[in-house]
C-alpha cells in the first residue's frame, strides 16, 4: 500500500484561499460605510451629553433618572420639535436646562442620521 501514493486523496489549499478573499474585501467595504469623523463627532457629543447630565442632576451616574436622549430621534424632528422633546425629557431636572439644550442643539447641527444597525 505504501507503494501506491497516487491513489491516496490529496488536499488542495489554494481553492480555500480564493473563497476567503472576497469575504475579506467585503468586510473592508463595511468599515468604510460610515465616515470616521462622523462617528467620532457622534461619540464626542454622547460623552458631552453624559457629562452635562451629571452636572444637571448633580449626582453620580447610578443616581441619574432613567433618561435616554436619542440623537437620531432628535435629527428626525424640526428645530422646535427638538427643543420641545429635550424639555420633555428633562422635566424632572430642577436646574436650568436651557444652556444644555442650546449646547446640544448646536452640537447636533450637521449630523446625519445613522441606520438602525449601527445604532444598536
């Protein structure tokens, strides 16, 4: 049996490499879908919101009331709708909120809404 090597099965690795290559290229396209500057700007805004909420409610993160400010939701509204929605969300806050609202509205100008898949 050892003298008949030509009848044994052979494993070819070249075909597998070609099949993986398009998946790698496809992955590259996914990472370019969102502009890095837009993502960084959005992250900066979210961090700013978090810091401002700590100041507004004057407490630790665990003590902040259940509050979610959805940037994409705000971007779907008119300017006045954005202001009204923020006032509704912050109605439990006893401190003046206008400076925070004005600052947030200024920061989100020019942002684009992101698709649901990245948001979650």
